[in-house]
């Protein structure tokens, strides 16, 4: 293994393969776009940020339709998906216009749509946004939520390992 700085194309390739090799939990984040209303997308870039205050971090591509809702909205919801929700992950990773008409969801606080049957749901108040490259890191303080007795959906090497 070389310790020299790789050239840029190699760095991108090795980055993609290394990150594809990182097993991740999968979440759907939902938010409220100031103009178009409820929005939502699948993410694996979700992590615990701190316990004091209880906070999560999620990284959002500026090309997504959920970007404004996530970076400008006051609140967002995180749904950690359970093993039987790979189709939901695919739906929210797609560009269809009627995501919320194609899945079971309810009206939550602050105008957020909440996805049914998730492993865990967190209601977060957006508190910090930092832009870097073509993404924004969004930190939200957890204000409420619930956890169910379910198994997680895992994404590894471009495949979901959950049950259909
Ligand atoms: C497994 C998986 C994980 C993803 N993780 C992220 C992520 O962390 N951040 C991101 O911006 N997009 C991520 N995406 C891509 C978005 O889900 C995708 O761009 C989606 O179409 C955005 O929807 P929207 O444009 O309606 O907001 C992921 C896609 C998949 C399949």
C-alpha cells in the first residue's frame, strides 16, 4: 500500500470503493421545503453527533430536491429503516414526484411527514449547516422520537441486506 498522495482519479475511485465497503444503516430524512412542501430522501450519511445536546449529523447533496428543506427548514425527521424497508429506501432514493403517496406515512409535528414502521424516528430541530464542496453537513438537535423493536436495514457494497 502506498503512502504517497494518489492522483485525483485514483483518489476518487479508491474513495468510492472504500466507502462502498463501509456497512451503513439506512435512513429516510423528511423535511419541509419553504416553497414546495414535504420532501424526503434516503441517506446513509447519518450519524450521532453529540449527546449534549443530543444531536445527529446528515450530509446532503446540493443537487437533491430535499436540499432546501434540509438546510433552510426549521425541523427535519430522521427515520432509521428496518430490515423490511429496502423498497422504501429505493423509493426515497428515486426522483419520483409522489413519494409520500407511494408509502404509508402520517402527519407529524412542524408539518413534517412521518414514515410508518421505521426502526426509530427522531424529530430534530435544525441547528447548524456547513457547506463543503457539493454537500452540506446539517446538524439537528433531537427533540423527540421513538424506537421500535425491529432489526436494521444495512447497505453494503451497493446492496441492501434487509428482507423484502
Ligand atoms: C443507499 C443510498 C444512500 C444515499 N445516501 C445519501 C446521502 O447520505 N446524502 C445524499 O445527499 N444523498 C444520498 N443518496 C442519494 C439520494 O437518496 C437521492 O439523490 C434522492 O433521489 C434524493 O431525492 P430528492 O432529490 O427527491 O431529494 C443515497 C442513495 C442511496 C440509494
